[in-house]
């Protein structure tokens, strides 16, 4: 089940406590798979609501926020009718785009890689996809994915951690401050720029729990959480520092039981040698 997106300042709903009997089977609660493996389930729970910057194109997955390269911090957004526009960012520290977080669901897109390609699709809050036609007009009105809804995420060569969105017409999404006094938008968005410029270089913010490197690091940390006492009980004797490190590393790398067996065999040799 997909969790609804939440923002800073939102009141969190109170969780109802389950009755003890609901988690019991024949009067006794059995350990979960994570508990059997010695993993703290809270460490693996997908409840990290913090936002981080994507570093490489492979990071771009799940809810994302595309921060535009203009002086007044803004993000790529769309309204329920599919109009694409620049929305001012409120959750930001000292105007730094690397600290931006969404305050409105209209500036959040769900990014996924298009199957069998290196392209990405971006679904708006209303269930329709970001698209760019051959004239460079951006919209979010389509419920299906065609080449118009496919974008290539190109790392910017001159600024680490920033990207350009290349359309199927090999042009780039670009933004320019709108000087028109009649416009309510802080910038003009197009998809017809034919070269890399400062106006095509954007930062992609994403939820930390979806970032592959952070997710893997969190799981490794959870797997390594086992006390020295538990390890010594499993082996049947006191362990030195090197042996503890070997077993903890083995838990992360998946060969814990093999290393544990080696130490147990060593125990028998030491007793009868």
C-alpha cells in the first residue's frame, strides 16, 4: 500500500494499538523473519520522510521535486488541469536549492524508469504524465506514456548533483525568469532549448528512503546490529575483537552462518587438539 505524501508541519495521525491477541497465534507471538535474522524492524520501516538530492541518474525514483535554476527558488509543478508552471518553494534554507523540500503536492512528481530504456517518466499528483510536444510546449494531461512523456536525465558536466531533462526531440527543458508584469508565474517554462545552458541545469530532490545508496546503507546497518554477547552465545565462547568484526561483516555480506560454523569447528579443534 502506497503511503500518502506528507510535509513538514503536518499533524501525524495517532496510531491505534493492536490488541495483544491480534499478534498472537495460539496464545503465543511468533518472531518475524526480521527478528529471526536479528534485524530491528524499525530500521527497515519505510518511514523516512526526509528529502535529499539525487547524485546520479540512477537515484531518480519515487517522489521527486525538480528545483528550477532561477533566482527566486521555484519548482516544476502542475495543476489538476495539466498546466505546467513554476511554483515558488517555501521549504528552503537560505535559498539553497540543495535544501528544498515540497510544501505542496503540485510540485511532487513520481519518477520511474521507462521499461527497456534509459528514459524516465514523471507522473503528477493528478495521475497524468509530464510531456513535451515538438513545439516545446510542456503539459501534464496524458494518462499513457508515449515518446512525448519520456525524458532522459542527463548529468550536468559543470555542476555535480545537477541534471538536464532532455526530451524525445533531443531538446532540453529550460526555464527563464518571466519579466512580464501580467504573468503570475515567476518563470517561463519550455522544452525547446537545443543546447546546455545555466537555464537547463536543475536539481532533483527526492525522498531519502528511495535513494538506492542510502537504502542499502540502512539495511547494512540493521544487519550489523547484533551485540557481542549474542555472537559469543552463538559461538559458545568469548570472542576477540577481530572475530566479532568478522561475524558482523559476514551478516552484512550474507555468509554469517558459514563464518559461525568455522568458529564452532575451531572450538572443537581447540578442545581436543
